[in-house]
């Protein structure tokens, strides 16, 4: 999969170009339907399908006070698109300058770069341009004048309800991983890079990998049995999400993973967690001995579940 970073780079691709455009947070079943539609059209016309999306959620620029928690990192999104055999990805930096471009000017820049632009596939509620002034109806008008078609993808449903990133975020926030998996079409995973922690876990016999998950949607606080993927390896362990009340009264919410039967320095590596079962709520213990005893029980139960 070719990864492009500017609209101008579209000129390097074989036309006609079919664009699948959206934020695509989570790459859920609705997003997959839209992207497959673009790929099928490109195959039928001998052109190139391109997924066009952004390096961050647009809300982080246009309404930062209401930016939603993310379901996927850019790295995860790229990996998933590769797995779908997408030929090309246009990953644009969503900057204040980009958010201020007039809707018509934005589409004109796409038309100018493609050789030629034959179709744009979008969701029914897609908006674009400064202040979200552009909508699908405007896009269709521009297409009629400029010679490209517009395909509006109807929402995909699961259990009688429309699949959306918001629905998946709510499911994860409630610990309903089955609902999230149903909407995603794959097992939901939390992915983050391991960062250096305080090292307290090692001193009590349970070293942990601390994950950087700023801005990501997290499940409820507590202890979970988890399966872990790292560098192509399948591992298992327990994960604690919360504020570590026994050891740090001023701690921020964190995600820590104790991996079973493995040692070494994981700092800088990416871990992908599958939450298999909720074990217990996070709680404050009288002291470290009581905490150690409970972690041992957590590990024994998790090993039994994951065996």
C-alpha cells in the first residue's frame, strides 16, 4: 500500500482515481463497506482506489472542547487498511489551515491532482470545507459540473441499529466488548506504545508495561485478563486500568499490563490488548502485602481463563 501525505501526490497514481473519504475512526463495518465500494469501482474501471483520511480527528482542530476519544491509532489504521489490500492511502495532516479551506476549493484541489478523478465515495452525513459548509448534496453538484460521480454509502446496521464510531465508543466505555466487536467486524483491541513507568510493579514482584494511550477510548477501570500481541508474538497477562489508589493518591488514569512468562525491556514497543474478561474493580488496599496477594490471585484467575 502506498502512503501519500499530500493531495499533490495523487498525480503519481494511475487514473482514473476513486476516492473513499472519511475520518474512518475504528474502520468499522460501515467504513469497510464504503472502502470496498471504492475498490470495486476502481477494479471495474482499471483505476486506483485511494482511502483519504486524516492524521487526527478533525474535531481536535475545529471543536477541541468536544473531541471524541479515538478507537484506532494511525498505526493501527494503516495496518488494517493493508489487511484490506487497499492500494493507496492519502493521510493528510489536519491543520487549522486545512480546516479553513473553502469546500469548493478543497474539491478543486482533488480534481486538479487526479488523472482523472472519477468517483468520490462518502457516508451520507459527510461534511467538508470551512465550517463544514460542504455536504453530500454540494459534492454531487460539483461532480456534475466537473465530471466525477458521487456514491453515497447507506449506513450499515447491526442488531437493528446503525453502526457508528460513537456507538462503538459507548460500548467500550461500558465494557461491552461483544457489542464493539459486532460493529467492528473484528475483535476490539486497545493499542499503545510502552513508556517508562515508575518501576514500582517490579519491586513487588509484578513488573508492568505502561501504555501511552492518551486520547484513546478506554474501558471501565478495573483488572482484566488480556491477550497481547507484540512484534508478532502472542502473549497473555493481566491489565489494570485506573489510578492505582494503593500506591499513588495523585495518580492519573493509566493502563498497565503484567505479562506472563516473558521478560525484557518493552519500552518503545507497541502492545495490542484483547480484553478477554473483567476480573474485578480497582480498589485501595491497606498496604503493599495485601496488594501483592490480590495481584497473585488475579494472575492465577487470568491464567485459568486464558489457558
